[in-house]
């Protein structure tokens, strides 16, 4: 796939030029190496810096709910113009789920869809091809990727550096968009989720030992919660001290309570974008927990979040004629 950057930037410039648009959230090249940063575009000059490449791993949908609430000076009205956002397939599911939950209103957003052949895992890429101080470029190249650095072009096999979320992806094309950039990509057969199967294959003691080791590493930085597009509650119950649900102490007991509570809060809501695992400084495999619960919701209830922007939340999808055969 070859993304037409000229068309992307032209479309972005046209969008931000509209009177009813506040700004557009997209991706731009970072300061060095494989870094890519979110960009808040308000004019044509900003649109000219936008990119879309295999390095655009971040889910920008989270910025739709991270609105800075400032006091409005007397005599002024709040800025109610729309926000435009660029989304990949998995990102679009987050936007659709936000619509379902009324976290964001459709009339407040312009969704720019970017069909995605799969992004790279920056850590895997850096292990094989170390970063440099200069900006490095990665392109889609047939079935693989093409790394451009120091005037040299290096072909990289897809499986070498493909992000785990892309190997398991079922929706590479946006499920919802107001504007679509380019043609849909050819979908692929999702791979086996070896991470979840590995844990499922252990007995209770084995699973307990595994998660004890993982949650012991948690530093309670809340990066997973802060980056998650579906963790948008302004008043998180896990922060409350009266009553106290989770103590502030960083130990296995409190870490477990926090991580398990968050995982169940996302059951039937997680769109498997992998952002929580990507930003975790302790490298806790949070995706395994969320994908496990997502699989249970799909298999037992036939429900998948973020695929119907006009649908109902999982908790509201109860059917009176549900036989509940799986309940003992």
C-alpha cells in the first residue's frame, strides 16, 4: 500500500479550513529515530506536516475525551466547533464505541479513516535495526516494510516487526468514517492468540504464579488508564479515598486490585488497540487480560464492541430469552 501523502495533507487542510472545525488530530514525524508524535492541526501549515506510515501506532481517539476544561471568561461562549481525528481500523472502533456510550457525540467529531495494512512494533524494530539521532522513515512495501535510513533502503519481512495487535486484527479498515483516505486494504486471516492460549493452558496455580510475577512489576503510574480511549471517566472510582476501593500503596495486593478492576471495567468495551501494553513502562502484558475477556464476551454472548456506532453497550444487550446454559 502507498499512502498518498499529498491527498492526505490536502484533505486535512480543507477540513481545518472549515468554520465549524476547531482542529484536527493526526500524526507527524517525531524528533528522532522511529518517533511519531500526535499533531494538533489548525491551519494548512500544520496539515503539511502530517504523515501516515507503519510507525503511526498510537490510537488518537483518546484525545477526543481529553478536553481541557478552562473557565470561560465572562461574556464569551464555549468553543463548540468539531474536532477531526485520523483513525486506523482499530482506532475507529474506539470512536464507534464512544458514540455508543455517549462519551462523544457524532455531531462533535469528523472521523478521517485510514485503511491500515498493519503497523510495526517500535521495540521489535529497534532491536533489529537500532534507532539513530536522525529521523527514520518506514514505508509499506508490498507484503512487508521498507526502512529508509542514511540513504539506504532495507526491506523487512512483515512478520519480523509487525505489532501483535495487527497480527490478531480483524478490522484493518475503519468501521466508521466521515472521510475515507485511499482504498480499503485487503483483510487477512487473524493469527492465533498464543499469548491468551498460553495462559489458558495453565492450571490455577500456574496462572496465579504468572500474574503474581507480572503485577509485582506494576508501579501504578496509570499510563494504561490514561492512554486508553475507553477510560474517559472524569472521576475514576479507583482514585477515590472515601470510600477507598484501591489503596495508594504499590504492592501486589493493591496492584492486582487495580489491574483486575480496570480489566473488568473494559469487558465488552475494549477494542483491542493495544495502547495499554504499548505504554506500560514495566512491560506488563496487559493485552492478554483484555483479549481474554474480549474473547469470552464474543464466544459466550456473541457481542463485539466498536463495530456498530449506532448499537447498544454490552451491558444493555441482555436478551430475556438467553438460555444461560454456561451458568452452572
